[in-house]
């Protein structure tokens, strides 16, 4: 029987927020992190927060972005958890409101089956401060999980979702096993399970 596990990327599969790492060379880490925090707690519309944060990255070299993204720290237990879920028959997918520069290399290393995220726009190798993609809106993950469930023929009772912030709420609506991982209170309210230990292997005890 087909089973689906969907993970958020930032602060879930990866230990931190990609955009905070990208803002650091520009000296804008605190400014960006403050907007991220408000978006993840649900105080700020995700789309508006994403547009305003990416605008601050204008002028950063794409090569610098790619080198930072190639070296992001994975969450403790990430490799073992992805492998363990695949052994249990799950297709493992990543949804990220972040960027393909980060999710693609990380998910290849982790053995994740597919990843969906956004694209940072650049001209001549320099970021323009613009962004596009499937994951830019607060309800994007919910919309995408329904499409993937139909594609794979997976029911919500065989769907596991894992996330940490407000933009994961929409996908939580379509799964019977909903794990809030070191999460904001707004997501814990929508969860069936809460993991407050920073180790993804705790998820294997639940499934």
C-alpha cells in the first residue's frame, strides 16, 4: 500500500532557516530572522514575508548562494529518519517555502524522493531580489499535498506530515498523522503528535 511522508525543510529537515544563512554575508541576518519569526508564528502573511525577505538579498552572487546552500547543517537524525521511513514503504517528499538552491542538494544527499520549493531569480549571476515558484503562499503546501496524494493514490490515513511553522498548517489539514517538530504553538494546535526534542529519529517511534 502506498504511503506518503511530507517534510518541511527549514528548521525541520535542515537545522536552521536557509534565508538567515543567506542574509548573514550581507549583515542582514537579524533583520531577516525577525521577519521569518513573525511569518512562522502566523503573525505575518507568508507570501508578504517571503517577498520582503528575498528583496533584502538583492546583489548577492548566485555562486555565493549555492556555496552556502551546499553546506547547510542537516537536523540531527535526518538521514536515519528518511532511510527508516523508506524502509517502511513511505515515499518521502520535501515541501519548502525556501529555495531550490538549498533543497535540491540537501534532498539528494538525504535520499528524499522529490522536493518542491521556490526559485531565486538572478541576472548575470547576481540575485535581483525577486522570487517565484509553487511554494510562495500560506496555502501552497496544502494544495500540493492533495495533488501528490492523487498522483500516488495515497489516502490521508496513510499520509504523515512534519513541520514547524504556520505555513505548514495547510498540509496538516490533509494527513491523519501530523507531527509538530520543535514547532511554534500555532502548529502544535493542529498536530496529532509533538516532538520537542531536536532529533528527527523521534518520528520513527511514532510510525
